[in-house]
């Protein structure tokens, strides 16, 4: 028998916190993390641990445990009796307040969250939360980037800058990422989806990950819509500035530029960057690079006496026959005939 109502869900989650309290009161090591390498038991999940250790900068970093690596997604009740130092994750965390409140310190900014508030923390955001009161019920959802690979990358095909921006902000390769906050109004689609997701997940005997994946997909879709009105102006401004930066980078690096290298430079997921370039320039990166390389090749043929092989290498090609093929498609003649035509 699964959890069928919100009241049943709250009662189930509160029972978990009461069980933890009894266990944690007798375990000094749960109250604070002080060692260079430390593991913490989660009593509500059998034989599962979360792993935290200091990185080279002295910052505690939480790594996905076996459960999260295997399932790529998990939901936990936020602990009332464990004090965690400021730390960051190697996965994405979604904090949702069902009852009461929680105060989070994120990137040296204090954020007070009340009932219905969501905070989505990207990887590597430094944060910690202040102790909860007995009436507070808060859950954490943990998602690995691989989970987005499997489930959410189709959001990138949505013709919507907001969706693309949200997915990228969650799945960026940057080491100093941001967070997203949003308030979920009761009885909205987003509220119903979140409640359904939690009831499904904590109904362990009847749990369906197919249903959970579906709820999460709708959750991010609805979140995109909800954020559109109050975020669109800022995102449009961001994209306008970004378009100039992208074009400048491509022009400066057209010889060796590729999607993977460019993604690392801008701290973007390759799928997001590819989609963004197509939206902003009306063509894909390969076509833009070809145009720039051919323009430079024609310029060198006109203004220099360098060999065609030398020019080919200068503009980023290594195969002469392929270079001839691309050049002929662009200008209707071979590089040699192009040069001869100019000489006449």
C-alpha cells in the first residue's frame, strides 16, 4: 500500500526524523564533521553512506555514494540533528520545504526558505543550512549529471531560452556555479507534481522509477514556465552578451575550435552550447567554422604566395583532398584555380 495523501507523506517523513534523532543522540560523530575524511550513516536508508572529504582548497566536498551512483537520483529527509560545515557537492541538490522553514547560507548569502520554497543548487556551490526546528520538514533531492544525460537532455530541444538556461545552469562544468530559487503556490501544477513525486518515491513497495522520471521531467518543464516572466529579461541580456563572446572566441580560434573545447572554455554542456549556437546564429558551429576558414583561405590565396598545403594547415585542415572539396563547394573552383583567376 503506497502513500496516498499529503498528511500520510508528512507523517512518514516525520517518523524518519524521529528515528534518526534517537540514533544520532547516541553518536557523537554525527553532530559535526571534523576529520579530513569522514563518512556519515543515513539510518533511513539501509547500508548507505554519504562521503565527504576536504579538497585541495580545504573545502569539504560531498561525493555521490554507491546508492546515488547506481540510481543516479535519490530523495532524503533533511537532518535535524547533524551539523554540516560549509561544503559543496559533486551532484545537483534540490531543497524543498514541505512544512516550516530552513535557513541556508549559499555563497556567503543567507537565504530563508518557507513552506513551498524550492532551491536548486548546482554542483560546486558552497553552502550549509542552519539547524531545523521540530516542526520543519524539508527534503533534499540529489541528481547526478548522468541522470540529466539519461532523462533531461531532451529539454534542450525545446525552443525556449528559459529551458536551455535552466538545464545548463544545473549541468555546467563551472566550478563556481549558482543556484535557482522559486516559490511553489499550492494547487498549481508544479505543486501537484512535487507532491505526487514524493508520494511515489516514499511508497517504497510500489515505487516506480518510470513514474518518478516522468514527474521530474514535468517538474523542470513547469519550473521553466514559472520562471519565464521574472527571469526572461535577465536571460535575454545574458544571451546578448554571450553571443558576442561566442563569436569573438570562434573568430580567434577558428583553426582549432571544436564543440568540446569551446564547451570547456565557456563552462557549458556541449548539447546546450550546440543548441544555443544554432539558435543565436541560425547555423551550427561546423558551418560557421567552415565559412571562417574558407574566408581566411581565400584571403591568403589572394594576398600571399604561400603554398596551398601551407594555407590548408594555417586554416585548420590536415587532409588536402578534403580541403579542396570544401573550398570548391564554397567558391565553385579549386584553390589553385581560384589563385589563377586572381592572377589574371
